[in-house]
């Protein structure tokens, strides 16, 4: 195992510094022997860092640095920059300048250097130039906010502190007692104090919600300001006396944060620490807090500022109430940030674990990776094919895409085997340093065929990604865990479409390799609507067409038509054959995909009463074209259509489906409101503009992981 050198020293009077460093040290400890410089740390600081008996703790910077150079010369060392904020001044950049000799030795002796979770305080041009040599000599650099990433060039990541606190399960647990409102205010410098109106607004909000106000201290220099704030608000006070250790103070704070409904502060890590224990985050008390705004915005938590110095008390209370209503939205973003951190943890560990291995030739800025998808495309029924069509038609900023055809029509066994064999020969000719193989897997024959090719690509040293599709994948994985584990074990990264697929996959392969990325759809034109209800998909029992027809027969839908579009797989559910008309129902049979999209442009309601789905493209396409969607509670549909974006009913429930369709065709206000919410959600969460960059990250991450694994 490599000797890993890291700086654990931080501001001894600041809990936030320990939170950041603890997270990274925990990651590094799993892949190497930690050599940590902590300086003359006070009581409780080392414990709060989570240092373990096996860690080598250094009090002397000179001896720690000498040991790092010696191990670097031996060829099995790695260095991790300390996370947190840097001031872009000569003094602020001392770590990044002083370790340049160490980075040079690491570069020549197969060592590794990582810089993750670092953010800038100022954005002047000269310090940026001073940082460039350090960045160039590092193997992995990820900045903790989008502004720093744009300024210093590179990729951003969530602040490491988002990974601390209560577990995902605990955060999602209903019924947790929340009876506290936490406030905290910076006490350093000549900073303004909240106005009487702001203080009264906070008191009024707390009174209405039955909350006890607590003023807290997470940085010792804020102690006196917090006491004054507690007195002014008539609240409780959690200070930090110098005799209290870091670890004791953090435990006390987190116990309080786990009872907190809302946290209001201009301290970044007060807000994040309370947020990760379940509190709604509110930034600022007196003036704008741009530092908080950019770090929260990086994880998708926007518009949480409380710049209220010129407003009256009622406006303050109203603003706090508005933000508290966004709890579900905020915690969705927090869970997404943690998913991102798990992937970054894997990157860090793979980079550091590769210390001592030769490096691959770095790809030029002008090099473009090429993603080779395994499957089939064209006018073929099935969501997987439509997803591939979308990838092939899409425009990606950093990768090119193509298709290696692996099968023919269903039942054409010989032809499909020949196509798969040709695809295998093509894999052997792909360049390893710029190719990614993306296998699209469902269940049964698909999983065996494309899974075999995925394993071949892995053995050839190519970067590999498994895209999981189909309503039956989760059940298939539970029935055939050994097969699924062996195939997915060959994937550098795995893309799942639903939480169910992610959960079952997590039991078979490391969680850090799994990313939930929904299907992407192009947005519609927003044309005027007709009285049409459209079903799209295979016409049979799995898609619930039998339930749909029975439910529709009882709907009072004068002037409305139900269009059933798709190939017929269960003929007995269609009265009169594959293409027929029965009253207000029309069976159109299989139509070109473009024609289905045109129908969705015209229709007002879309319906999918399936008995099983993963992430149906039809529903997303209907949402993107301003349809009010009625669907069943299968796969990820309840989440997609929640919060007023559609109607969800139990699968197979004729009465519930009839009632939902009745409302959809008779309540114009509900229909308009639901369609508007659906369009907004499609644009934010499922549009190609949103999803394709996320896919690019996954594909390029697979290439980077493979580069580290191959080490040549």
C-alpha cells in the first residue's frame, strides 16, 4: 500500500476545517498508510479529525515533509492537498508553492497527487498563474464550487462536508422531531448586526412554527456575537469555551442540528453541517452571502439568500416560511450531491491506489473520446432503442458517439449471432486511450449477448459502461445474481434509470460505480392542444392496455378520443384487429417514432397504465410536450410524476385509473396546471440539455478509471 501524505492541520478554532479534512482522510485511509501533519493541535482536534491508531501523526512540518520526499523517491507515495478555502495570495498559496518539489519527485517516481474540495476566496489573475504549475503536476484536481472551477479551470464537485452528518435513510425518515431554529453570525471583523426588523421576523417565524431559537458557535471567534444574538432573540445559547475540545463541541452542535427545522447563518459550514442533519438551509442574516450561494448552487440548492436588512418583520417571516416549504427539493439535491461524492471517493481512491504504477499518456485537450454503443437503433419498437436513437442524434460537447450493431430482429438467432460476432471483432480494433464501450443491458438474451461483449471489452483493456434498462432488470438481477455480478463487475461505471435498479445493483457491485441518470428527451414545441388522450407502447397486458380499455369505457369523455399507438403483442386485447376504431377509441398500430411525437404535440393527456416499467421514455416525451400524464406506480414513475407533475394510480386498478382519466378530461384547470408542471420538470430534469452533460461525465469518468486501472 502507498504511503499517503496529507495535511490535517487547520484552523483549530473552526469545526468546519475538521469536518472537511476528516472526510478526505477517511477516504485515503482505505488505500494507503496515512502520514498526517497536524501541528501542535489542541485537545479534541485529532479526535475530531477521526485519526486512528494506525495513522502516522506528525507534529513537525519539517520532519513530515522530509518523510514525504523520502517515500516519494522510493516510488510508492501519494500526496493529498488539504481541502477547504485558499486565499490567492503568496501567503495563502504557501502549501501549493512549498510542495512543488515534492510534486516534481512524485511525477518522476510514479507517485500520485490529488487536490479535491478546494475553493478560492478571491479571483485575481496573478495568483491563478502561480497555481498553474501545482495544478499541472497533480493527477486529480476537483474544485469545490463552480466559480473556482471556472476561474482556475477544471471540474467542480460538492463540498466534502455534504458527505457528513446523518445517513441518507435517516434524512428521509418521516416523523423526526424538528423543534429548533438555529441562527449563527460571523463575529470576526467589523461586521453589521441584524436589524430589529430582521430579528423580529425570525422571532415571529419561530413563534408561528413552535420553534425554539438557538444561537450557536461553530467558530470560537463567533462566541460573543452568538451570545448577543441569543439575548436579542430571546433564545438559547450554545457557545464554545476554549476549554471545550473540538470533538465535544461538534457532537453538541450535531445533536442540536438533528432537531433543527431551519438554520440561518452567514457561515458556510454552519449551514452545511445543519443541512446534513436535516435542517433547511438559509444563507445570510444581514447582507448577501456570495460564498454560501456559490457552494450551495454547485449542488443545485439555489435562491436561499436572506438579504433582509431593508424589509419589515413580516417579510422576514414570510421569506423563512417560503424557504421551509422547499424542504423536499433541497434534500433531493443533497442526496444527489452525496451520490456525486461517492463517485469522487472512488476516483480519489483509484488515483492514490495507483501510486507506483506507470502513467498512461495524457490525452490532449483536442482529443475527443468516442463512445461505442452496443445495441440497435432505427424505427424499432422499444424504449431501449429510442434511447439509443436519442444518443446517436444528440450533440455532445466532449465525446463522439457511434453504434456497434449487436443484434437483428427478435427471433433472428443466426443473424443476431453474426452481428454480435462482428461487433466483437470491432472491439478488438478500438484504441484503448480514447474509446468507451457502452453496453445497453436489460434481461435474458439482451443481458447475455451485450453482457458477453462488455466482458470482452473489459478484457481488451477498454473503458466500459453498463446502461441498465427494462422493467424486469431488478427481478432478473435477483434471480441471477452471479451472472449479473460477473457482467457488471466488468463495467468501470454503471448507469441506472431507477432507484429500484440502483438498489439491487448496489448489492452486487461497489456503490461508487453506480450513477442514476434518467433517460433524456428533446423538448416539444408547445403547440395548441386537442381533446386527445394518447397511449404509446406495446399493445398488450404488460403495458396495461386491457385495464386502460376497461377504465376508458366508464369515462364520461364526450368530444375526447383515446388513441392507442404501438405494435400489438396481445391481439385479444384489441377488438377488431391491429388497426381499428371502437367508439371513441382508435387503434393506430405501430407508427414511426416521429409520428408518435407529433401526436403528443397535439394531445392534452397521455396515459401509460403499465404493470412494469423502469424509466419509460414515452412518459418523459409526453411531459416534454405539455401533456397531463396518467400512469401507474411502477418503476420510477411515482417520483417522476410526483409534486403535481401527473397522476399516479396502482397498477391493475381499473377504478382508480377510470377516476384519474375522468379528472384529466373534465378538469381543465387541473390539466393545465399539471401539464405546466410536467414541462418544467422535463426541462429541468430530463431534457437532453440537462442529461447529456451528465452522461458525458459518466463516460469520461469510465475512461479515467480505466486509465488508472491499466496504468500504461
